[in-house]
C-alpha cells in the first residue's frame, strides 16, 4: 500500500475497532441465554477436554465459535464480555478483509475505503460484533474466502487456492447461513473456467487444477462437521426446519412475503428484535442506503452488459456478476424462513455484498462529480471561473468528509446512547438473569439455593433455556458444580423440596409464581435484589 492508502486503511480499522471494543464490558448489558449456552458449553469443554464440532443443545450450534470462546475464557475468565470479545475480534478483522477484497476487485482505488468505512460504521455489523453469537463469523470467512479465491484466479496462485478452500470449509463450521457460501463462490469459479476456456490459459496454472485444489482444501476443513451430520442427520436442519417456509400452508406466498420484508429492511423497517437491531430502524443509515441503490444499479447494468457481450467481459462486468450473485444467494437464509421477518441475524451473510455495493455507489458519485469539475477546469470556456470551480471542488470534498463524519456520529449515537440506555435493551439481553447469577454467588455455600425456571422455553439438559445465564454467571452448569455450590434448578414449584432446618433461598426466574410461592411457603420472606425478587428463610 502507498502511504496515503495505508493511513486510510489504518484509520478505518481504528474506527471499526473503536465501535466494536469500546465499553464492551458494559454494553450490551446482561447476557442472553443463547450467549450463555455457548459459554456453558465452552466452560464444559475446558473442564472435560471434549471440544466438539457440533453442540446439539439449544437447537444445535456449530462448534468452532464456541471452542474459540473457550480459549478466551481460559485466558480471561467467565464474564459475559469475554464471550463477546471473540465476536469483536472477528468483526474488526472483517473490515480489513472487505478492504482487501474491494481492492482485489480493481473497480476503483476509492472502493476499499468507502466500502470498509460504511461497514466499520454500520449499526448492523457493530451490533453483532458485540454479541456472543457465532453468526458474526459468516461475513469474516466469506470476505476472506472471496479475497483469496479471486487473488488465486487472477495470479494462478496455488497457496491462495488452497487457503480459500480451507476458509470456505471453516466457514461452514460457523452458522447455518454459511451453507449458502458454496453457491456464492461457485459463481467466480464457473466464470473463471469460462474465461480460461475462452482464453486457453490463465497465469501459469490451469483453471481446473486451481479449482481442484480449492475443493480439496474445503473438503478437508469441513470434513469433521460433515461426518458428524452423516451420523446425526437430524441435527443438520435443526432450527431451520422449524421456521422454514415449507412448514407453512402456502410456501409460495411465504417466500414472496419474506423476500419483500427482507429487501425493504434496508430502507424502511428493519428487524424489530432489540438484540438484532434498534427500534425497528432500517438496517442502513439513509446516506448509505442511497449509495447502496446507486451501486445496485451499477451492478445490474454491468450484468446486463455482460449478458449482451459475446467477447471477453470487462472488469466491472465480472465484479457485478460476482457481487449480485453473492447478494442473491445470501438472501435465502432469511427468505426461506417465515418467522421474525425481517431478520437481521439470518441476513448477516448479506453484509459484505451490501457494503461493497454501497461503496461502489459512493465511489461512482465521487468520481463522476470530481471528473465533471476537473473537466470544467480544463474547458477554455470556463477559464474565467477556474478559481470558482476549484473552490467548489474543495467544498465538495469537505461536504463528503462531513457526510462520513455524520455517518460515524449517527452510528455512535444509535448504539452507545440510544441503544445502550434503552430499558428494552436491558430486557432483551436478560440483565435480570445476570443479577440472579451474581446473587447466587453472593449467598453462602450452606444456603440451599433453589432456582425455579417456570418458563415455556427450549429445554437444555432438563431445564428451560433462561437458566443458562445464571448457570454461566454462577458456574453451575453441570450436576457436580451445582452440588458443590448447593444449587438446584427446577422447572416448577411442584419440584421444590424445602429442607426442614437448613437455610434456603427460592429464586423464581419467572416472577409470576411469586404470590403462590409466598402462599405455599409462608415462612419465607421476600427480598429484593437488583430488580428481581427472591424468597429467603
């Protein structure tokens, strides 16, 4: 990189890292049970040495992310922010990967800057970079897979081909949406084969050989997970089978509806789940949405030209085909489902192509206006107004800089002010469950602690999912650890057995049975602790 370009790259990376690491110990508050389940599996893997390629609890999760969280826990301890630190690292590295990929596309020297900056300041990506969900690895593996693949196809590089295949295989170990990545990478591979066939040679290595090496790397990296699914076919679909459009009465209608809701989420109404998005706001800030529309139009125009062109395609046509195919295939994880739409989490694989298109739109607008003003300066008819035109050029550059600052400030305010201080955020991330876990830790060992998890949730090892959060905080995931800390988890009050003389604390996760508990055990007194209620004798 040249010095100026390197400074821009470092600057964007610093901005992205700031948004992903700043106050990560405090924001988001609480620890959602899905995050806690990952943490409990990670802690268990550390204590038993049984690191798995797939953890079947909680509708099933690929093991790569959880195993990496285990490493973080070993180094930094069992705190919610440690689980999220892994996400922040992947989120920040994805920004660097998008810069490299955009540079490899060779559409414009400015494309890497605009694309990666929009990603760095994207609430959509910032949010998932600060939550302990494995889905954040999908953009990471997809951008680096595409970068190495395109580099391999351009240079005829053997190591790049193998590396791209390995990254694709590892990407399949992340989140169910990653299963569409092979379709995404198939487009540049098939396109490359077609170009190779037309030109009869590419660099110093044959196209089929490069693709064979790529496939070999992908197979080796994904083989353990593939073997697991062969032995446990029911785990392959998991949650996806429950929310599929094919489980509805009219799949065609459901598919059309899910597409409409997913496509409009960029401009009008986004995900209304507070863990995925803030206040149903669009997934793209309005200036970025405008650039995204311009970039989409450019890509569509490029594909149309490619289809009309019988000769060798130009670079922008090849890039258009790849980016639009990427966008098309990564729509399916969301549009093939019918629950909670629009769904920012299932759509997370759209992040790289969306911000490539937005970056392309901003680059095009900048270069068009700059080219027009430069041309005006050279036009003899405008000699007398050259100073005025030069002033307009400077004002336009300042205006663009202010727009980028505005986008960054908006992201900061949306996440660190509005989202961070919303009561809905506390509820969405189960802050009360974290306090229950800390309350369990604060009670003496001799006090028998009975946690009543009276909710209709997924059962994880005999207990509803909300118990996972206090289990992680109090390190009571597993019978031996519960016995050591004198903790019992039950699903209903009917399972409660109070000791006759020992000290006891009954802690209801669902506060609805509180009156019934007091009526059933009149000897217990009510105690308020950080927003939740417990009963102690």
